[in-house]
């Protein structure tokens, strides 16, 4: 199999403002140059492969931004080479499969990195783009290759020093530099895992104005020609007057090699083409190896058959082996150097070069060949041993040419002599060659070579001016002045006459058009119309040329026209786009269809229409362009160097940051061709369904921008008919300004101890004041804000629900739409529970009608301390508050607020608004039916579920929605006898005080008594004197606690005229009213259940009843006095723990409270049934078989009758004695 040769020649002559002068050669620091080299590589890589390709021209040196132009008068050519070996195992077969394209791409990146590395190591101010690289590599399976590099410097350079410097570059140093560059530039280092040999360097002095040319090698520093009068290397004769790049030659180089080949695989067409090419492929391949400007036509070949039977014909169809002898003439100064270089070339290198030329000339696949070198030699003059003779080049008389003759433009009127060939200039020391070292360094410049070879290098214009030197730029006039002599004038005049550069080539085998292209781009106003292309039209990325914004700025100092002029081979690709489409790829691999929109965005007035998609139109993300709000802010943030986060503009200002906004206009500016195509499709079909971009639905890319940028959101290009929705039954019902959420935001959370004084230990502030006291920002979200920021799908669901008047069957975020709507409707809809899901639903109350509802009545309240409680002593000091360890409980608003807490009351209206839709729905059903029978809520009967709310919130309770005709009942025989304000019972709360009073203090108050650790007061005055809370419970409060079922039971009993057999959950109606009637009915024992009963006694005759007789008494004596004191007051001591006083006087004297129970107070506890039983027994004349309220009346009357009747017998006992 043939060895594939990849030849990449990168001969860029770039004047970056730094010249390789003698001072730089002597003094530049390798470390400094390495840093500059890496910076240069980063810049080149950031500009992309397009920039690399523009500066990488095979086999030719475009004019570029060279300070020297095409005329190499007065230059030194430096050359170096090194062989290398590498391990093919580092190549990934999946990436580098050995094809021509893959190897070429690999070599291209390697060549660029090599230029960077060589520039850093050579030093002397040489820049990467000043170096030409001829890189001969083997296939990925072959482990060796050769790299030849050369560059030009002015004669002011010390070539000997520079060549010596180059020879100091070892293979190890070169390898280290290459690997470092690859790593620092994020390039795959695998292709550079090779072992380079040491660099071998030489140089040649070239001149057409001096009579001598001198060739040096760094090793010998020898001069060719002892008298210095030899012919010029590039002159036309000894007088230098000829215009030929190669004039008279004094030496001949001869070499030979054996070529083995097999062309049997060629088809007839390829074979015929190969035969027609003849010697051209071999000559071209040798030219690439020889270099030094030798042209293919200068090489002579002789074909010698190896076998006698073979024919001396080059590359016939059949397999064979032939010997090739080649000769060419060259300057004596270069003969030894060229022959040495050829001798060092490998067999595989020449084989690869020949195969590569075959492919370039259209013979693909090439014949299978292999090469074996035999010999290379050189000799002076033409001798009998030479295989070829050469005629001396003819000379012509030179003439003077002006810029008007040789400019590169279509006409001289289009030529801009003062335009800059490069934005980079240089500091010219010739204006003040005697500048001192101190003056140089004081200006910020580098002093080199002082005192023997002084040179002041100023990198910037500012430093140059400070040094009192002149900063110069290379202009178009300077550039084209170099073309006014040598071979170019005749070529340019010839091209202008034929109005084309086709077929016009320089002696460097370069087409004149290629040579003049860069000057034309920099110097011709009408480019691409040039000398070579007078009829050219401008190719742009736009749909047509009139749409191109030539002067629009892409970046600082770079316009759209500059962008086009920077294209080289890719400009031709762009030219073809209008006729062949955008299916091609740019030379660096990016598809033309992807590159065009990137540039068209800034350079085409009708973007997104481009040369690739001329029919694309700008489509807004909104339903119409007029709906788009370009200045609306999509994002805003604080740019600062602080590690702290600032959420507000003011907080950002305090951090010294810059508050930055990202607008809608900026967002859509970055839409690429894919996005615009998708928007066009959505616009044309009126939907985003099925439209994808970047592998996702277009809708995913539209949601957020449309929300922020479209005034008619949720209407957008995806749904132009979408309507902004809310959760309510109508737009008028929506409370847009009602606050849904509110909170305190802290840029920097306060200290817990600060929080605890304002917002609780968790720093949760319930209102604006405490929040701002802690330097927080109080934030609120209204209903309007929340629904302005809903996504499109939710708005669409609500729109569908509104139109169909139901949310059934629709789910959102894992729950039914009705459930999702509920909390929003509760807070944002004036007519809640009516909503978009059920527009006919009515807000219900638990009452018999809406007018009976008391919305502001407090159902319950609590004191909120926000988890930060006062000390127990502080809490207990407030009325209605009681405290204990880490807690405080307040029952009164006064005490709560006095402690700085929040008193939170929950009203009947709050309760009503918290009910979910199902509660309102079932209450609406109950109201329609006039009953709650059969209706349940929360797992219980509806009447029970609303019981507490109805009792608290309905003025006519027990009448409710469940029983609108219900009557409020009392335990009494009639409403007139009900004493609603009478206190049924009361108590004194002393345990919420700071401390329980001492026993002596307690016992000193009226109606109070106590001992160690406790105190009990039975009178309000004594309780309040001890700072206690006296709580009284009235008859009205007692009846208000009755449930509606109780009222209904009693109402039924009243209507039936009896309580017999009337029970509620096992509780008899008679028992239900007994105790309340005893306390609250003025005609007790008459009650609702016993309206006609008489007040009876335990005696047969009422006059026998001893009403005021004391039945028993006791003395509350705390603390108990000792035995001596007890006896002194007429009491009986039972040790020191009990002092028994039987009389009121002795009890009072001992410090106690005397209590007694009379016969009247005793029977006041009789139930109405007992009174009725006594009455029945007297009428019957016997107690036998007569029951009271709780069984036989005997037990109720006998135990009290004996003591309270003057007869000493109870009614039952007297009746039984008859």
C-alpha cells in the first residue's frame, strides 16, 4: 500500500510590528517570548479555524500584512529543520482513520502549534505568522516525519547570532514547548506526543540590489565565494539587472531513486490522465521537497528501466520498477544546502509527497508506489556528468513604475494609498538612533544590545512617543511601492491589459491574483472589484447585496465589510451560496448554513432573511409585532466583586456593584436561524404544536420571553387567541390588587437576637414595620401579579374551563383543576365560592338566611408571640396571661398587646372564606331543601359540622340553614321566667398571677381561704384584691352553648306538652333542663318539662317545714392554728394539723370562714321530678310506687325530712304511719 504524504506549507509573512533586528536577537528573553507565543496562540484559536485558514495558503505566500511585501530585496532567509518520530498508538482510530481529509486536518492544527512553539523558541521578535512551515508527515501508521521551517528578516539582523540561537533548540525543549501550548490552549495533546530531534539551522542573504549573495551555516559560518563577486541568488545576471527570480545558476544538483509501482488498479480514465500528465507529478513532488523557489519546469528527469525487458516509460499500467534520475540548477551558495536536505529526506517522505501530488492532480486513488533513494550530489557548473544543461535566463532593461501603474484595484480612483495594511505599527528608531538606554527604559521601552548594538524596542505607540521616537504604520502606499520593481510590474500590466489574472503566475508558482488579493482587500474601495476581477460583485451573507450593512460594527474597530475581507477560501464558498445553496462547509468545518446567520444577524438589514434563507421574515414571539415590548426587563441582577448577593438596586449600590438589566430586545437579538425558522413555521400555522427547535418544543423556548415581553400575554405566536385568565367567574369579580402573599426579604439575615425582638427567633416577620426595623424589604404579591406570571398552559386550561363552565376532567400539576383553583379563588374572587369552575355557586352561611349572619363576630382568637416568649414573671404580671418555662398564654387582647405580641382574631367571615367549595355546595343543597337531613360534611352530619359556626355567627341561632324555623329554647316554663343575666357559677383564677399569694394574705381577703401553695376565693371582691381574674358564667351563656339539636329536642317536647320519651343521644330532655332551670328559672321548680309543678317540702304540711334550720355547718380554717391557739378560741384541736370550730364565733375568732347549710338551701337542689313526686304522694296518700326524678322519692325526702320537719318525720314517714 502506498505511503500517503500530506504536504502543508504555511508561508505567512506577517508584520506584527516587531522586526527581527540585531538588538532583539541579542537580548530577547526566552521566557518572555514563550508568554507572548502562548498569548498569540490563544488569540488565533479564539478567532476560529476560519482565521487560521485565511493565513494558511498551500504552496504560496499571500501578500498578507507583511512589512516586506513580495519583493525580498535586502532580506535574510532563515531556515531550520528537524526530524521526528511518534507513537501511532496515540491516534484514536475513531477520529483519525488515516484518510487524506483526517490526516490533513490533523496536520493543520499541528502546523499552527508548531509555529507558536518555534516563535517562542527562536526568539528575536519573530512572530508565529512570520514563519513558513513545510511539514512532511507519514501516515498515522508510519512513525516518522520531517518539519522544515523558514522565515525572512531584514539585513539589519545578525543572521549568525540568530542561526546560532536556532541551533540551540533541542528536541527535548521543542517537545516541552509543544506540549505546554497544546495543554494551555485546550487542544487535544495526543497529536503532539512525538519525539522531535534537535533543530539544524542555516541562512541565506538575498538581494537584487547588491552584487553578491552569501550563504551561511551556523556550524561553519563560511562565506560562499572568496571575492564576494558571485552572481546574485535572485538576480538576472552578475549585474543584478535581470528581472528573473532565478537568473544565472552556477551549480547543479543531481539525485536518483528507484520507484516501484503498481497502476493496475487504475481505471481507463485515470490511466489516460496519468499518461497525459507524464513527468509532472514527479517534478511537482520534488519541487516540494527541494523548496528555495525551484520550479517544476527547472527539474529534468531521466527514466532508466531496471530490467532489460522493461520499457523506459514512466508509470505504465502494469506493475514495474524504474530508476529516476533528476537534475536541476541552482546558485552555488545553495547547492550544498539543498543536496544535504534532500539526502536527509526519507524514502517514505518522497513516496508520500508523490502520492499526494497524484491525488491533487486528480489521480485518486493513486497508483501504489514505494521509493528507494540511491544518491544525491551537487557540482559547480555544467560538466560532462550532468544529465541536464540549462540556458542562462534572459534579461531586460528595467524601467520605472509608479503606483498608478501597479495598484491592485479596478481603477486608480479606487486605490486608497493611506489605508493601513495592518492595525499594528512599529516604533522607528531611525529618527533618533542615538537614544540613551536611560531614555529608552524611562519611556517604558526595552533597551537591548546597549552599548555596542543599541536598540530601543517600544511595544506600544504611547511608549514610542514617550521615547521621542516615531510610531509608523504600514500603508497601502508602502505595500504597493514594493511591487514597482522586480517581476511584478510586467505581470500587473499584462493582467490589466487582459482584464484577468488567469494564467498569470509569478516565478514562485503563485497566481498573480492570489499575490495581490490581500493588498486589494486592504486598499481598494470597490473590492471585490480588483485588477484581476474587474466585474466581481460583493458576496454577502444577506439575501441580496442592497441588504448588506457594510459599515455596521461587529466589534470594536471591526465592521461587516472587514469580516468579509478576512475570508479567503471561504469567500469563494460564500460566492457560490446564492447559486448552489448553503450545503457546503466552511474550511474550518462549520456548515455554511450555520455560519451565515451568525454574521447576518449584525450585517443584514432584513435578517433573519439571508442568502441561505432569503424568504425568512422577522416573526415576533408575540401574537403581533406591535405587541412586543423591547424595553421590558427579562432579568436584572447585581454585578459586583462581592461574595454577598444583592437582590435590589439599593443593596447592589451599597455593595459597590452595577445593577444590570437584560431586556427583551437583547434577548431576541440572539435568535439564530433555527429559531427564526421555527417562529416562521409557528406564525404560518398559528400554532407551536409539532414545531421543535434545538431538540425541544418551540413552546418551551417561548414561555418565559412571551410572559415578559408580550403585552397581550398569554397570547403569543404559539396561540394568538389566548386570553389572560383569572380564577373568578368574571373579570369584574377579580381582585387584582388583593395581596395573596407577603413576606420579609433579607439580603443579609439579621442576628437571631435581633430577630427575637421583632420577628421571632425564626425571623418570620408578619408585618412591614418589624421587617423594615431589621433592614429587611417587605414584599407583597398581589393576585394580579400571580396571574400575570402564570404559564401559557394554565391560562389555556382556565380559558377552556370558563368556556365550558366546568373544570371536571381537567388536571393540573398532579391535581384536579378545581383543587388548584380553590386557594386562588378564595383570596382573589369577590364572589367566592363562585369561580371559573362553577360560576353559579353562591357563598353560603350556616344561618337561616344571609341577613342573620354576623360576619365580624370573633369565633376564636389567640396571642401570637412568634416563638419568642417573655419571662414567666413578666407574662404573669399582665391581666389574663399566665406564663411558665419558655411559654406564655394570654386570654385577653389587652394582656397580649401589652407584652408586644400579636392578637389574632378569627371572625365568622374568615371562617366562611376558608370553607372550600364542597362546603358551600352542600350548604346550598341544604338551603334549597330546607333541611340538612342526609347531608354529610367532613365525615359527620352537616348539622354537626356547622354547629359551632352557627352558634357563634347566627343571630337567630338555633335557627340555621339546617332548620330555619328552629326556636331558641330555655329550660324554663316560659321565656319570661328565664333570668339570662344571672350568674350560674363563677371562679377566681389566681394561678395566672405572678405568684400565688401567701396563705395569710389569701385568708385575709373576704371570701378567700388557702394554705401553702393554694388560695381559693368565692367572692369577686376578694379575688380581685388578690389580683386574680374573676370569671362569671351566666344563664345566657349556658343556653348559647346548647347545640341546635338540643333546641330542636326541647322545642318538640314543648309542642308535645311533655318531655317524656324525648332523648338526644341517650340524654333525657328532663335531665337536660334540670340544672339550668334550677339556676336560671325564677319560678323553679317549674321548668319546660314540668310547667305546672308546685314547690314542695319534705314535710306533709308546709307549715311543718323548718326552712332556716341549720342542717350542717363547717369552718374553713387555713392555715390551721396550733393546738394552744385553737383551744384558746373555743375550738377542739386534733393535733397541730386540724382545728375544729363548731360555732361561727369560734371559727371567725380562729381566722376561718364559717359555712352552713339550711333545710331550705338543701331542698333547693331537688330536681323538678322530686317536687312532682312529693305532690303526687300527698294526693295519693302514700309514697309507695311514687317516683321522683331519679327513682323512688323515699330516698330524697327521708334523709332530710327527719331534721327539717317539726314533726320529726318526712312526708313519706307520716303517710306510712297513718
